[in-house]
């Protein structure tokens, strides 16, 4: 009698887990886009053309400029444009642009 009840209980558990698996498989993944959403195969790339001169380091063997938080030497290219001159607080680019370091508020106030 006890063996019959245990086997029924096991059969009930197996059948219940099988039914649960079937119902879980039919559930929709909530992270998928909705029915009206479309997926595009083209990638959109935005190129930021703005350059910010963060810092300049003048040394005997050459100057360094930190532009957009990356270090460059004179003659290297930043966003495809050659750096032609690194001054005390400016950087000149081959396309005619001149980057100037942001002056601190205390320097502006004192002038």
C-alpha cells in the first residue's frame, strides 16, 4: 500500500513537471521587442568631430598634447588630422584649426 502511494506520488510529480515544462516553453520572452518592432541591419555610427585640448606638456625632446583625453606628439594624427605644432597652451592642426586650452576661472578673473 505504501509502495503504491509512493509510486503515485512520483508519477504525479513527473507528470506535473512535464506539464510545467510545456507551459514554460510557450511563454514569450519579455526581453524581446514587441510585435510591431522592426530590426534594422544597418549600423548607425556617429563621429564626434569636436576636439578638446585637455593639457600640454613641453619637454626638451618634444612636446605632448592631451586631446580628448588621449596623448599625442607633434606629427601624429588626431581624427585623421595631423598635429603641426604644439605650443604652450595651443595645438595647431593641418586643416587650419587651432585648439586652445580652457583657461581657469581664476586666470580670467585676475585679468
